[in-house]
């Protein structure tokens, strides 16, 4: 464990996950081209990503069971192969059904990757490294968004649809070959694999994880914070910025790339805050959700196209949803025993993706209805149509906020029965401020005492030195 071989295995796993993220987010920058290629309506276009996410979310728990049975190596290689097949299919597709089949393969392969890579880490590294490497895996994998936003979009605009998606298929093939050649489930000296629980035990753990209010609080936290960013990056952000707001495609790509930068910078900061204030995790979830709501309100209500600075603020706040959604997994870890953490994590992970796929589809449906009614003047992606369609997000955000508050109350009631109370936020902030003031006062008093002590000591030494010098030189004291 923790050998050069272990780092190689982890590196290959991270590369496979990075490629999976590239495949997952690649459709986010092809909305306009896909509309033209497939003669697709907005709702049909959203179906590409909605069905992909539906497959991804539906396979989370089954994939966890399969990883335990067959090991991460087989699952990662199989996932890369499925994504390769899916992108080849999409490169050749000329109809909506053919394209959707390709995205189904991509969603299935993507679903197999992250869980499997995370499963590798405790087998190859000591426990002290597992939390950090888990965080790094998620953050490094998000660089795949940059590949889909910049190089892929460049190839798409320069050489066309089929070469661009065949290039993605080539990346998937590389990941498949590397995973097969370099990955191993565990070091040769490790003990036997964990025995797979039976169907009855698995069903019982799933029921108990769901019955735990902390698990559902995590799911609704993931639901409320993650979906808006996914909707923007994976489907509607690029058409909204280019066709609705009138930005240059390069400017839109740069804005979308900010998601990765914000996640890498804010992820560790948000994680540190949660570690210092574990009783205020739901408060951070609600704060991020309210910020997302305020940002979208500002853009939608702005008269005419929003200025670039406001769009940058929107993207930055939407990007906070990704790190904030990780708080949901912390709820799963906190409120479930170790044997159920995987199941609880799967439940949490479904929340944000279900919210995203519903929102993606409904936004597309509203855009189609507005065009068919004549409201958009024949322009499917007009700014006014986007304003109405994207306002559906406020309904989803309201549901998420209400559910988080309701589940938080259930969790706190259960905690109170166990003798653990959570003080009101106002009292907690006041206590925090009082402790900080006391600490600063004690620190200031300590520094003053240190100066006084040092001053007296220096004065004594100086006097002694002067006396000695005067006597030695034969002149009056202090003349030296």
C-alpha cells in the first residue's frame, strides 16, 4: 500500500474518471448544432441529457453492488467501453432516437466510473490518506469539463459533428485500454475481498438508510444545491448565453469553464468550514440555495440582455452548488453506520440528478410551447422565452428549500431526544463573537504582559551594561 504502484493505479483511475466527466458534459456545448443536425425541438434536445441522467441516477445503487462483486477494474474498463460505443453511435446518428441511444450508453458507462474509482482508494492507500484522495479524485476529474468546453468545442466548430464525437470515442478507448492494463483491484498481498451481502440484507440496509432522516436531509440538500449548475452546464447554459444573451461562443465557453475553477478553489474552503461548524451544514446549504435563487432572479428580471459582469456572477454562484452538494454526502456519513454508508450515499446522489433531469426536460417543453404559440416570434431560443422557461427553476428551488427545512427539523427533533440540542443561529453567532472577542482580549493582554516583562528585563540589562561600561572606560556611566 501507498507504493509507487498504488499511485499509478490511482492516477489511471482518476484519468478514467476525468474522461467520463468529459463524455458526460460534452453535450452541453452542442445544443445549437444538435438542434440543426436532428431538426430537434427544445424538448427533444433536452431528452438527450435527461435520459442520460436518468440512466446514471438509476444505476447508482446497482453499480455499487456490482463493484463489490466484480471489482473496480472490470467496472471502470466496462464503463469506458460503453462510453466509447455511445460516442461512436452519436457520431453516426442523424435522428433523435439514434442520438438518444448513444447518450444511454454514455450514461451507463459514466455511472460505473466514479464509484469504482472511489472503491480503489482504500484498497491501495492507508486510511489516513483516503479522505484527501477522495476529494482530489472528485476535483481532478472535473477538469474533464474543460476538455468538453474548449478542445471538443474547437474540434466541433472546425471539423464538424462526427469527427468531434469520434475524438471523444478515442479518449474512451484509451481509458478502457489503460484501465485493463494498469488497474488492479487491490495489492497482491491484501486480504480477501469483502463478501457481498445477500439480496435480503441489501434490501434491509436500503430501507433503513431511507428511513434515517439524516439520509433524506442529505438527499434534499443535494437536490437543492446541485441541479441548477448541472442544468446550466449540461444543457441550457450554452444556448442561453449565445442565443439568448448574445454572447460570442468563445465568451460562453470561457464562462462555462469557470465552473471548474470555482469548484477547485471553493471545494476545500467549504469543506473546511463544514468541518469547523458541523452543526451548521444545513445553514450553508440554504445559504447557497438562496444565493442561486437571487442570482437567477437578477439575470431574469434584468431589462434586456444582462451585462457580462452579472453573467459572471451568475456562473460563479451556480458553480458553488457543486461543492455545496457534497454536504449531502457528509450527512449520509454522519447519520448512518459504516456498513450502510455506500447505500446512503447512493440515495443522496440521486437527489440532484433527479432534480436536474426534471428541470432540463420541463425547460425544453416550455420553450417548445412558447414557440408553437407564437410568443417567441419563431426564435426557439429567444431571450424572453428563456426567461419564462428558466423560471421553472424557482419552483424546484422552493421545493428543495422546503424539504431541507422540514428534514432538518426532523433530524433536530431526533437529536434532541438523544440529548443533543442545536442552539439557534442567532445564539450561536453571538457565542462565536463573544469567544472571538475574549480570545482577542486575552491575546492582547498576553502581548502587553510580554512587552512589560521584556521591557523590564531589557532595562535591567541596559543599566548593568552601562555601569560596567562606565567603570571599564574610566568615564561617566552612559558615555559609551
